[in-house]
C-alpha cells in the first residue's frame, strides 16, 4: 500500500496555501500522495484525533485550541 498523507481543513481554511504548495510537494522524488479533505466548520480539530486525517490546517486566533494537541501523540 502506497503511503498517503491526509490533510483536513474547513472551507477556505487553507487561504489558498494548498493550491501552490501541493504541486511543489508532489514534484519531490520522495513525495507521498496527498488527500485533502474539506470538512464542516469545527470538525478539522477532531479528525486528526480520531485517525481520519494526519494534518489539520487551522487558523488562529479564530480557532479555539483548548483541546489541542491530540491525546497520545
């Protein structure tokens, strides 16, 4: 099974970052495939915790990080 990096963000939560970052990342010889999940507002913090995503893009100070970092990391 080929490695996969799953990134989650809420709609507009990446502020356009992924559009320029992902092609550059993919061009690297050792790059793994990246799956981007767009979730509902507030869900992006829970998905890495439950194992659905590897990375969550969140924005501060708007997002409450009281429950961050995920347990058992």
